[in-house]
């Protein structure tokens, strides 16, 4: 078991999470990171920092966004973290993102596409450039990976 801050290539960079890599790539020192699992103690109640919304994004309610970047690649093109939004309706233009809902519920309407209902345990992929409308029913917290 190796300790890391969500970067499988940095074995001693943080005490708050664990990573276990397995398979041939884990032993061969391959250029790409090995498969791994991450456990982030306290994810559901980690303290987050304010991330003010552009007022033009708010459709209704008084939603408040907070977040915390847990890891960022050296070139800044890969970001992993925690994000939270309180109830309300907002619009956004998405990046390439994979996220897992930790708590809360929301409806995400993709312009010209699907309506996604997300809740605890749901994994969701959003494509770069998707224009979305988020109706947050219960404060939603997610763990995410964004590729820029």
C-alpha cells in the first residue's frame, strides 16, 4: 500500500489518502500511471473553499459553490478534487469531466441532449463544451477528475 494525494506516481506526497496499484504496469514503472484505488478519509465532510458563481450563471435560488483541488498535474491539464453546490438552478459550460456523487441530488439537463438524474454513488461523464442546466434538489457534493 502506498500513500499519496491522488497522484499514483508520487508515493510520499500526502498522508490523507491511500493508493494501491496492481498489475504489470505497477511493477514496470510504465510512463502511464498504473491502475489504482483511492480512499479519501473524510471526503463527505472535508472543509471546502468558496468558489463564487458568475451571477449570470444563476437561474434561480441562491446556490453557493465550494470546492477543493486535491491534485493537479504539473501541466495543469488534469485536476482532481471535491466540489459542492447548494440548492438552486445554474447553467454551465462543461470541461471533460468524470465525477462520482458523494451526497445530494441534482438534475443535469444537457442542451440538445439527455436529462441526467444524479445522486449518491452515481458516476457521470460530461463532455467538453456541453452546455448544461443544473437543478440542485439537495446540496450536492462530488469527487471529480477534469481533463482540460
